[in-house]
C-alpha cells in the first residue's frame, strides 16, 4: 500500500511583522477561497472591519474595467483612510482573482501617506 502525501485543504495564511513609519505592525492574510481576510494592526486589536468587493463593469464602453465597493462593517466610519487601505487591497487581490472579496481588520496608531504606501508595498511584496 503506497502512502500519498496530501496538501492541507484548509485556508492558507501568511503572517509577518514590519516597522511601518517606526511602529511595529503585524500583518496576517488568510485566503478562505472566496474571500481574503487581512488583519493589519499596531496594537494587537482589530479596530475597524471593512469589506471590499470588485465587479466587472457591464456598460459596453467600459468592458474589461472593474468597479470597487468598500463598506465599513464596524468601527469608526469617519476614518476614511481605512477605506483607502481596503480599496488598495481589493485592487491587489482582484488583479490575481477577480472573484474574491476582501475583509480587512485594521487598527493603526499613526496615519500618513508614506505609512499607507509602505503597508500596500508590504502586502504586494508577499
């Protein structure tokens, strides 16, 4: 009887930590098949939970283009920059698999354009 090695069938995750603008930041990304769940935190908590989806445009002149929808599920809705993080992540995910959505749990102490660019770059590089 031959034994066959099978790859695990559950969700696939990656975890890493980097300094973002001088603050230790933890990243976790878990692919559940139809959705990718990201946690990006500088305090070990999920402060806001945001969903982002992608759809192909149906208008003839925009065939091949995508539209994106971002919704804050809970957390401070006034923190518009968190919506920008979710939008950037759905663009990264949709470029690989347009059928997947993104769920983002995010809690950052500092907010800056350079910090935003670094977070997006760190996710893209993985």
